[in-house]
């Protein structure tokens, strides 16, 4: 049964279109599953939001009381193998980190990005941008044991509508963004190097 009024879930659909396995993911508070990945061993990785006390594995790197959970489940959804928390410290739900892209690569690293990250977000020593901005993106090492890289990117005043951001297999991120800030970076020689209107572009 579900743990709270709103929970995430992960399901496996068989080749005949039927439900093979399914599980809830959550706490007694609000939880919301956003994105899913599968590794070469068919373990299942789920990222979502949490306003509750989602557990953190003892060896995992984590943000204390973070409002993002990442869970590793076995191929039959019968065991949660690992879990951690990232994002903003969960205080009032609504000022939450909003996930936009998620990937687990063949080397075992886990990538995540989102907007609404606050100034407490962790950064690596080689961060591209250290001041809060449009997005935060980062990568965790195998089994969530370390923060490999983390940075802010872009100016404030940007968000993403829907599932419009992706990591590719090389770990490059593609963000399709909506911005109200004319300082959002562009590159030379593009079709529209400057913002077109005073609203959102």
C-alpha cells in the first residue's frame, strides 16, 4: 500500500501489455516520482521529489533533508538496494528543487539536473558557475558514494516546461529552457543571439 496521500511508483509492463511488477515509492509525506533509468544489470533507478524522511543509504553522498530522492531498485522491484537525497533542504514544499533530466551511465555514474536550486546546493571545486542560476546540474559516482561534479548554470529567471531536457550517453546535457532573463547565454553566429521580447522566450 502507499505510504502517504501522494506517492511515486515504478512499474514493469510485460510484452503482452500487462502489469508484471509494480511498487510504491515514498514516505508518509508528499512524494512524486519523475524519471526512471535502467542499468545493464536491469536494476532500476528512480528520481523524484519528497517532502518526507526518505531514507539515505549509510555510504551514500547526500544533501541533508534534500527534497529529491534517488532510489536504486532490483530488477523485480522487490528490494531497494540504495537510496540518497539531493536538491534543496526540505522545509516548505513549494520552494522545491524541480528535476529536469536524469541519467545512469554504463560506468555507474548518476546524473541529475533541475531548476529552483538554492544557494545551499553542493558544488564541486571545478564548478563552471558558483552563484545560483537557471539550473543546477551534477553527477554522483557509482553507488552514490561521491559527488563527481556539480555546478550552477545561467542567470536566474529560467525554468523548463515538461520533459524537455536530456542527458546523452556521453553525459552531455541538452536543456530546452523558458527564460525571462536577457542575460541567458547565447553563442556567436546563432539565428537569434538576443532575447526577442520582454516576456518569456
